[in-house]
């Protein structure tokens, strides 16, 4: 019963105050990628490597 009430409350809150939901989503994404090693990589090199690898190996 308590869980149902909490879920309904979260649903109503997210519909009325969508900015709160965006804050939680942004914080969750920042936490998710906090330990990512891609930040220090050369992104252009990684993209170029992927674009070169996909047509040659046809892994899709």
C-alpha cells in the first residue's frame, strides 16, 4: 500500500513539476558517466575509427 502511494505521488509530482524530474535525470546522468574514461580520449579519433570499422567489418 505504501509503495503504491509513493508511486502515485511521484507520478503526480512529475506531471505537475517537470523541472524537478529534469533535475533528477540530469544528476543521474552525471553520476552514471562520472567514472567514464572517454572524457580524456580524442573524440574525433574514436568517431573516425568507428566510422572506418563499421563498413569494413559489417558488424551491424
